[in-house]
């Protein structure tokens, strides 16, 4: 899964909360990508780890020391944070929460 990097770079401020990260993903992922996440069973979200998960970790600077987004996720590791962000995106797409 690819990300529209032009849109990521337009807002160079890194999201500081899970909600901001999900909102940013809603803006930069295209309709086909959002639809594929929407219809994906929750138990299959792990399959996005090496695509969307890596993109989130890199674009949202989850590896940087003192990351507010990492803290907002309540995670000690960037992989766990990106997993949570993907799950929250899935929930928003499926339930509007």
C-alpha cells in the first residue's frame, strides 16, 4: 500500500495524537486504499505491517525520541504504535468512531 507523499509533505507537521494520525491517513490514502482497509477483516490488519505500517512509522517519525504520537498511542515501540493507528483507522472507517 502506497501513500500519496505529496500530501504528506504539504503538511510537514507530524501528527501528535492518534486522532490526528488517523485524520491525516484519511486525507492521504486514496479511495481504493481506504476501501481495501474498510472491507478487510479486523483479524487481517496485521498484513499491513510491512506496507502501511512502515509508511506510518517513517512519515510520522515514530522512531524519534520523545515522539508525542508514540506517547499518545501508549506504546513503547513504533511497531505497536503503527498497529494501533491502523486499527483506529479501521474502526473509524467501519464505525465512524
